[in-house]
């Protein structure tokens, strides 16, 4: 179990500016993934605009990936596709064991998903890997449903969509993208990596964290449904490596939520930002660890609702079910610490706080 000081400091919102309507019910979200087409309707019906003469079209089957159109910058070996130049790449088809890799240092890449169901059954990486120093946009074409699924073999990158250090990933488009993180995470960004969601219908089911990046996670718009065995949305840099040496000391650990509809069911934290969580708009339905009536080993049920060194609530409606404080910004001066410890060791006035397996994929379908 994580240290309570750290966990409570980032349990939901570390630094929170809220102008949204937030709803934190005890019951689980009723909508199932199978109902997603109805639940997540209403986005723009506009098709993605691109020049077909300047695009590559890649069609997956279980045995090969076929490239047509502008083939420069795109190569396929069996069902493994590599992107090495800026450009527009349109993907479709079904494949039980394939992958898309954006080569290190490649920027200006648009991956348009036009009815793609891609699983990486045997690869040590997930279905999409963007290597270090890349700039990628994954666009779900309007009117299409696309699914990216990894497997327990993904022991190297441990995310269905992985974006390595010093990179950026934007998730957009009026279509639907399903991401199934069987091995560990759904979508994960490394050190100094920014992940942005705008407009997309994004559904994530993961064994551990749903949507995470060490530097920043930004949601500008869209409809997100996240079911996570760990945290729902997370920005928590790896400060120490396995040997205890300084690893990532520059990533921000920030989450910015500007708008959209976000539904999270998480076994751990709903939203966790090591440095700050800023909420400027949108609607949120978050259930953690089975809801506020769940009995824990030492904290009988939901303990604190919103807790941080500084919490700013400018407007909006917030419904919280908890046994102690609804909102706590006491900075460690209260007497509500667990196991007889006073407070939670926050830094008053803001700043940084102190120091499911293969069944998931089958359940989705």
C-alpha cells in the first residue's frame, strides 16, 4: 500500500481550480461499454479533412499489413508497421497480432483510424508505440469504432498505447477509440511527455492506470469512459529509478481538465496529479474502490473528498460522500490522519506535497 501522506495528497485533486459541475456518486456508473454508442453520441459528425493523394492507406489482416497510396515514410513487415516520416496514415482492418510504431524523433504524424481493430497478441510492445522525441496525433474517424488491445506479452512498454519520453500525443476525431490495457496501462506517456484529448469518444479499460503521463495530461473536450484497476487519470513522474537514484526530476506532474464529460470507475484514485490538478469546466462522475460504502482494512470507507495543500472552489456544484472532511486544505494541521497520525503532511499554500489480465479484452467484446 502506498504511503498515506502521498496518497491522500494526490488522491483526487492536488491543486484544484473548479468552475465545473462535479458529481461523485457512491454507486457505480450504470452505463456499460456495450452501450457506448448511445451513451457517447453527440460529437461532431464532420469527417477528418486530409488530402488523399498525400496519404498512405494501411489495411491490416491477420497475416499482413498492406500499404497503398503514398508509401514514403511507411513500411510494413508482416503485420508490423513502422512510420518514419511526417505525414497522414489511414488505418483500417482487423488483426490479432500486429503493431504500429512511430520511429524515434519523427514529428508531424497523423494516424487516422478508419475502422481499425488491432491487437498485439505476442509483441513485447502494445499495438501503438510512439518512440522518444515523437509528435503524434491519433484521429478516430467520424462514424467509426476503433479498438487497440495489448496482451500479457507486453512486458516492455506495459501500455496498449505507449508514448516514450520528450514526446507529445493528441487524441482527437469524432469517432470512437477503445483502448484495452490487458498487461498494465491503457495509455501512458513517459518523462516530459504531454498527452491531450480533444473531442474524441475515448473508452479505456486497463489492468492498472487508464490515462497517464509523467509531464501533463490535458482534456480539452470529448467524452471519456475509464475503467481502471489502478488510477483513472494520472500524472505522477517516476522520481527514482529502481536503484533509488534520481530519474525524472523535470516532469511536471500536472493535469488540466478544461471541458468534456468524464466518467471514471477506478480501484485506486479517480484523478491523481503529483503537482496540480486544474479543473476549468466539464462534468465528472467518479467512483473509486467500489464507492463510498466500500469497507477497507483500516479506513472504514471514503475518508476525505477533496484534499490538498490548497483547494480553490470558484463555482459549480459538488456532491461528496465521505466520513471525515468533504474538502480538506488544512495543510497537515488537522487531527484527521489515519492510524492516530495527525494530519496528512501537506504543504499549505500550494506547491508539491511532501515526500486485470486477459479477461479484460474478452470482457470488452
